[in-house]
C-alpha cells in the first residue's frame, strides 16, 4: 500500500521509567498525558505502557492513513480467543470484532440506523425525554448531577428505540454495572500488571458479578422476544431474523448477546457524555446560552421538538457539533498494524499499537482558529476546519460509528427539549475531563434546575443562522 503522506518525524516521549515506561503518568491522568505529550513533542509520538509500545498520531493525514487509506492494515486490537479490554465486556460485537464477522454483522445492523427510520425514532426519543423532564418537577431549585441524568436518559432512549422496552426499573443497577465493567476494561488494557480474570480478587469477583447481571439482562430480552413472538421492527427483530446468505443459519445466542450489549452500551454512554458536556459549556457561556434559548423558543413555540424541527435549529446543532469537538466522547481511536507498514514515512512493525488522538486533532492549532474556544458559530460561518480528518468525533473510514445519524438527531433534539423547560446553572467550581474509554466529567456535574418561562415569540426572519448575528 503506497504511503501518500508527507514524512513525519517520530519522537519518543521522554521520561519513561525502566520496565514501566510511561505507565505511571498515563494511568494517573490519561487524557492530560496524551494531550500534553502531543503539545510538547508533536504529531507522531511513541510511548510505552510497560512492555507495550504505543504510537500516538495527532495529525489529520495520519488519521486518514490509519482509518481510511490503510484500513485493511490497521485492525481492531481485540482477539476473540483471548479477550482483553472492552472485549471482556462486549465480547465479539460490532465495536470489537474484525474481518468477516464484523462485515456480516455490520450489514445486518446498519439498516436499523437508516435515515428513513429517524423521524419515528425521534418521536420515541422525544417521548422518553418529556417523561424524564416531567420527573424533574419535584427537584426544581435543587441540584442534580446532569452527567448521571443524561446517562439514564440516554439509556432509556436506547432501550426504547432499539429493544422496544423500558429499563427504568433497572437503571441504577445497569449504570453501576456499566461503570464497574468499563473501568475494569480500561484498566486491564492500560495496565500490563493487571491480574487475570481467574484470580479471585475482590475486584475480579465484582466484575464477574456485574457481567452476570448484564448477561441475564441481555439473554432475558432475547428470550422474552422469542417467547412472545411479537414483532417490533426494531434492532432485536433484525438480529433475531438475520440469516447467513450461504448457510441460512441465524446468529448464535452468544453473537446475539454480544451485539445487543454492544448497541446498548455504545449507544448511550457516548451520547450521554456529549450531552453532559454541552450543558456544561452552555452553563459557562451565557451569550451562547441566550442564543440557544432564543432559537428554541422561536422555532418550537413551546412545543415538543420533532426530527423535522432540527433543520430549523442550526444553532442548536452547531452547539452539539462544537461540544463534540472540544469534548469528543471517544477521545482516541485504537488500532493494531496487522502487518509491517509505512505511514507518513515512519516504519511500523507488525502488531504496532496505534492511537489516533481525536481529542488532539480537534484542538490542533494548524487546523482550527482559536482551537480552545467554545465557538458554536464556527459551524455556521465557514470557520470550521477545511481538513476533513481534523474533525472525527464519530471516527472515520469503514468503521465510522454506525449510530452517527441516530446520535446527530438525539443530541440536538434532547438539548432543545430540555432547554425548552429548564435553565441549567453550574453548581460547582470546575469540572475535570476524565478518560475512561469515553470522556467523562470526573465525579459528575452538579447543576441547579431552574424552570424557564417559555417565551412564545412571533417568528421573525431573524432566526439565528448567520454568523454576523452571533459576533
Ligand atoms: C455522540 C455520540 C457518539 C459518538 C461520539 C460515537 C463515537 C464513535 C466512534 C468514534 C466510533 C469508531 C470507533 C473506532 O473506529 O474504533 C464509533 C463506533 C461505533 N458506535 Fe458510536 N458514537 C456515538 C453514538 C453511538 C450510538 C447512538 C450508537 C448506537 C445506537 C453507536 C454505536 C456504535 C457502534 C456499534 C460502533 C462500532 C461500529 C463498527 O465498527 O462498525 N454509537 N462510535
């Protein structure tokens, strides 16, 4: 495969310790480590976590090379025979699988996310959103953890849209199980000294116990649908009806469990974090919050948003895009070189472990004016980066997020829906981003709920679509 990128210089991150390499710094503050090393040492770096060398690429050309041009050479890092990291939780589902299994399962799952289904999905999202907002009535004036609230809201959205069922009665246990299992997965990946699963430590026992709960939940969903024979035209139906073109065989129970859990987990955690970060940005930027309120009041006139409204809510969509830029829920994408290869003039051995630094790309000063500033208007006035791979919150290439359209409807829709009812004020001094597979606000975000008086305004021609109105 020709290497079409102009040459880069590989820098070894200084300060590695014998044996441990950069493990200490990385494990303490993974996001800060990746971002500080990049700012200090450049776009192509190598560092060590124990014996494992990792390459950190933070340039759009290198991202394109790994995820698009040399897609066949840079594969997912998981081995179904010896699961590690996220595969310990998700098994061999769409996020973690490779090769023919991935291709076949992507073909099965993709149609559920077709644009033509989004209007109906949006109605369901809005229903779930209104129920959640109604439940906040008794908490007006008090503080809530908006990150936890968004997690529970997004979880219920995914349950209702993909599995046609409500998970409200299990929500606390599911949130706990996912938090425990994903933290475990991240630690097992980033810490070479991590004890294997069969060692009966308290932590391993806790992991087994939450996974047992999640397995029972997923197998329960499948059994219930099979038993009832009901048709809901949802993801569960698609998975259960899928047949191999050649053998006519359906998916095995293990495959069904892995795909269901993958969509369940990947389909809410990312969007929930994106929403939490957007509320945080709005709470700390009064001018932008005022524009947001003005737009939703003008367009919605006090009613619940639909998918059709989104085209008339450009500022709300820009807020979401800008939030995904500053706080990408997946701040680094991992791959492994399946064979020796060259990228940007750098030789990579077979098995080389690569991180594409999405967080860094999104703040790269060569591609973004005022990269650290929250400027939603950059998405409306042509100020966004001209380099396609300088912005990739949903990844790039054939493994781009299958839920991209879903999330692009869900995010702005729920922002508008909640923003119509409530003004959210920050009730703590600062918020720290924390990388734990996804980018979470460490310890949550305390906010005060204040009801908004929805000002029903007569629509004028001055809807917020032009940058001149925003400066
Ligand atoms: C703001 C929300 C979201 C963000 C930022 C996001 C981000 C991403 C990224 C970066 C990837 C690519 C990972 C890689 O290349 O290794 C990905 C893949 C994936 N996402 Fe999302 N995602 C979001 C929402 C969703 C939703 C709503 C669903 C499902 C309902 C979903 C399901 C998946 C799946 C199944 C994959 C694996 C696709 C494949 O490899 O074929 N995501 N996502």
